[in-house]
C-alpha cells in the first residue's frame, strides 16, 4: 500500500517552486484533508480533550505524512503547504482575505514552529535544508529529535491500531463523493488518496469524505455528521492565492 501512496503522492506533490497552480492547490488540499482526517481519527477513537484537539490533529497529520509519504514527497508536501500555514503568505502579500480554514487553523506561529520542529526531528539529515527554509532556528533544532520521539510515541500506536482494525476486517473505509462543482482533477486526486488510505488503515466507524459546494472557503470535519467536507470554494480560493503569490 505504501507503494501506492508513494506513487500517487510523488505524482501530485509537484513543488510550488515550479509555480504550478494546480500543484499548489492539490498539495494544500491534501494538507487540509490530512489535518481534518486527523480530527476524524481523534473523534472516532475518542482520543483527545477539546482543549488540545487542534494541536493533536496537527501533530497526527504530520505523523501521517511521516509514516506514509516517501521522503521526497514528504519534503515537497511540507514545502508546498507549510503544514497548512501557507495562507500566511496571503496575509503577507495582502492579496485576499484569509479563508475560513485559515481563520480556524492558521493563526498560531508557535504551533507552526512545533510542526516544523517535529517534522525535522523525524529525519534531521534529509530535512535540514528544508527546515532552515521554513524558519526553524538552530537553537530550536536541538530539541526536535526529542520532540519527534515524543510525538512518535503518542501517535504511532494510534496509526498501528487503525492498521490492525483494517487488517482484522473491523474497519469502515472512508466513502468519497464529489458534487458537480468539483474540479474533476481535484476530485480524482482525492478519490485516489482515499482509496490508497483505505488500503492502509481504517476507522472503526463510517466517515464520509465529500468535495462539494458549501458557500465557505473551508475544509472541516463535522463530527455530528461524521463527514469530512472539502469545500470547492476553498479550492478555488487556493488557486487564486497561488496566482497572486507568483505575480
Ligand atoms: Zn483543526
């Protein structure tokens, strides 16, 4: 399965550095998807207090990328998305209002630095240059291997459990669907990602993944509906912000 994900993600994780709007949209769509999928995992396994849920979901999403992406794809993903904090560029360039997703998730610089630190700590040699580019200080680097090990100890057993649930046939595969507003390429990429994930791990309860219009520039997990929603408006917003970043 890992090979499937590697193939898929290597194909889609074309760097933002190439000024490719589609790659920017797809990478950030996947980053947001992994973040809200982490919220779904935490919810369905009843793992987190609400006070820590944002930090927990962010850490789990980094551990998902670390576990399932091959190194080059993981590095491209981190570069393209800044761990979902890419919207900070929009504020810097003042090209658009921040999205709903950014308002909910992108406001903590300390969390961003923690995520970069944990990612760096998972492979300090190969991720050194990237971490420098993302602004990780030499002083902070000293604790990152320990911080990664702590996150690993916290979250690897969770990912192991999801693999065991699937292996024993007790899991519920994510169900993907897209409405007519969805870009066919975006829908196909996410459909493939969901398909590959379902082959690796499964939740103990059903969760839908829907790409649809929702009048908001958002990606969210709606616990009461057991639904991950990728608003097509958010993907349109990402395309506009990508163009503006490279003007
Ligand atoms: Zn969140």
